[in-house]
C-alpha cells in the first residue's frame, strides 16, 4: 500500500483479499466501521478481481499505527535476524544496524506517506535487504563499502513513485535493493 497505484490489470490473489479483509476487520474492531459497512466492504473485497478494486475498498482504512509515530525508526540486530513486513508504517528515516545478522525491510505492503524515504544501513559481516514495489526510484550512491557489495536490482523508476535513498556502510557484508520474487506454481517454499 504505497503512494502509487497498481496498474488496473493486475489480478488479485486470495492472499491479497485476505490482507484487505484483515484491514477491514481491524477497522470494525476499532469502531471505525459499523456492522453494515463491514458486511458491505467484505462483500466488495471477496468479489474483487483486481488489486485496484481491493485498494479502493480499503483506501480510507489505513491500519492503525502500532508503537510510536516517530519520523525515525532504528532497527538493531546482533547475531540475529530482524524483519519488517506486511502493513507496517514506514517513517521518513530508517536506520538499520546489523552485526553478524540480517535485516530485511519489505516495503511492498507497507504504508508509505512520504515521497522520499532515507535508509541508513550499517552492515558489519551482515546483509541488509530492501524489497520495494515496482516503480520506486533507488539511489545507492552514498554507500561506503569495504570488501562488500551494494546491489540495486530494482527496475526502472516511474514518474511520481517513491524515492528510496540508501546511505551507510557495509563491512564484509551486502546491501541489496530488489523487487519481490515471482511466485512459480511448482516451487512450494515461496518467499518474497
């Protein structure tokens, strides 16, 4: 759920419908929707054929922020793995510090309210992976590397898309920005 809308032809999957239904049910539980509106929206969601129809059904129901509403988020991982995925609220600045660890930031279903997001990635013997939707503009020119790699595997940006600026340093590690992997019907262990 980013600032850009998907093309109207993208078909909605069962997982997309379930995620949209969870947003509507959470809004009903918070008292933002009454029972009639809940029934109406769930009917609209389960009969939706495209992702655009799902987005219109949940456009005014942004998930309630869990935790602080700060403009900065710091993620620290030491000998562990940290992930942010699903409908999480993206602040204007994200600091990811990983030491002998992995940090994964999945922006595909995230709630993005900023035209530009700054990620400061510090990877020491670690990996920091950012998964972005199609059309985002990526700038990784300010990443300092020592025996490391920084890869931008994202495609060409679209006008009006979110700009992701990645800075920081990698020491014997990797910093990667890519799109979600395509799901193949024959591969049972699908991961974005």
